[in-house]
C-alpha cells in the first residue's frame, strides 16, 4: 500500500518542509540580509517536525485512521508556522526601509495543500475498503 498517491503527496510535504526552508530564504531584512530557517531554532524545529510527521504518516499506511489524524496534526502545525510568518511579516512594517518577504514564507501553504490532497486520497481508500466490507 505504500505505492498509493497519498504517499507521493506526503513525500512532497517531507521534501518541501525538510529541505526547502534551508535553501530558500524566508525574508530579507532592511539591511539586505537573507533570513533562512536555520538561523532560528523554533522555525527550524517547526519545519523538521512537519517533515517528520509526514514521514511517520507515510509508514502508517496500514492504519488509515491514524494516518488521517497525523496529517491533521501536521496541518495544525503548518497553520501555526503560517501564523508566525504572518505575524512576523506584519511586525516588519515598522522599519524605515521596507523589507522583502521571501518565497519561503509560502512553504506552509504548499504543505497544507499537499496534506489536504493526501487526506482526500486516504478518505477515498477508507471508503473503498468500507464498501468492499459491506459486500461480504
């Protein structure tokens, strides 16, 4: 069952959250310094937790309900990361020189989209198994 489409979505989440924040900058401050996730312990732990939960969810393919719950927890974690980034971007506006927001701030949005798609596929599998059990 590891060859299902939700495995591809969860692998994309693990790749996006585990690698991309450390390559793509999150924001550019007024001095022109790039801010990456590795410069803040809390942000890097959030991205590592997202990648770890996605990898754990991949290997819970036998227990679809648990996989669904782990994905929901991962979505909540990504919403917290997104909320922090929104708060951070709104608090940057008090500078004399306007700072630039990086594409890395959208990583939680992409993760949430792929997690929703994975949960949809998991739900479809669960419905298929329940319909087959009804026929017995």
